[in-house]
C-alpha cells in the first residue's frame, strides 16, 4: 500500500520568513496530494491540494509543488505569521481509491 | 456555515460503557469516513461508507461499529470503551464517483475521555 513520509517533524521559523515542509510517497499511482492544517483541539482543515497533472499550485502565501518523477511534494509558506503556527499533515491518494494516506505531521512554530 | 458537524464535541464515558458519536453533513457527499486521532499522531482511518457500502479497515477493532441511516448522518458506536480508546474522533466527507479525486473535508472532532 501507499506510504507517505513527512519531514521535518518540528519546524521553528522566525515571523516573516518562509517555511517548507516536504513529503515523499511510494505509490506511483497516487494522483492527489492535499495538505491539512490542524490547530490544537480542532479538526484538520484543507488548505491546499494538487493533482498529478499539475506541477505547482499557489494560493496567496501558500504554495505546493509536486515532482512526480521523484515522488515528492512540498508545502511552501511565505511571509509566515503567528497564526500559521499549527500541525501540518500531507496526504496522498492512489487513483481509484477514496482513502487518504497521511504523513506523520509537522509541528510548525512561528516565532514572533 | 458548518459543513461537517460532530456531536458532542466532548464526551466522557466510563470504562466499558457504550458510547455513540454522531456526524452530520450538509454537503450531500456520498462518502463518509471515521478517523481516530491520538495525541501528536496522524488521523487513523477506522472505516468509511461509500454510499451505503461499509468498508472496514483490517486493523479496526470489533469494538468499533458504524451506522449510516441516510446520506447526511453517520454514527460511530464504541461498544465497550477501554482506556486506550480515549482519543479525538474525526468525521470526514468527500464526493466520489466522477473519476477524479475530490477534496475530503473534516469535522471539528469529538474528544472522547474514558474514565
């Protein structure tokens, strides 16, 4: 089955700097890659996603890149703000399967 | 407006006392999922309904059951909660069947405490 690895597990960034979280997946049949933000005591919130026919997607300060050859995808947050502090999960989904496989999460802390 | 609603948000139950968690959705999505999430871990899929078809994960204990009486509602029943079942339970929904992957949306979760 699909396996998703996520790095780093913790990340501290000065406010205003950029943060990058990386994930790799194992199944080349994966075609959908969402990113979730989870604040303490809340459910995961979908913040951006990318499908395998696209190499990059951007939404304001957040961007995701996908390298299908290397089987990895990354989340980029620019101009970080204190409210970006949360746990971020990447996930991957194999085509034809409605289940997501999650990475292990990254705890992002923005230092004011 | 909330799209995936979970009730209650916090539930305390006694060891061995059956408990039911509920989830409802206003998205008219045909797939509903139940996840268990323990502290500092990723959500772990317990089972999901694709329309009326129930799909159990191989490692989900028999202690966990689910019902989906209609498109909008789904219930998680824990027949005999143990201390190890204390966790956040997350409900999620997605729209499937059109040949392309669609987003999966999560509810706010129910925090279950077992005393």
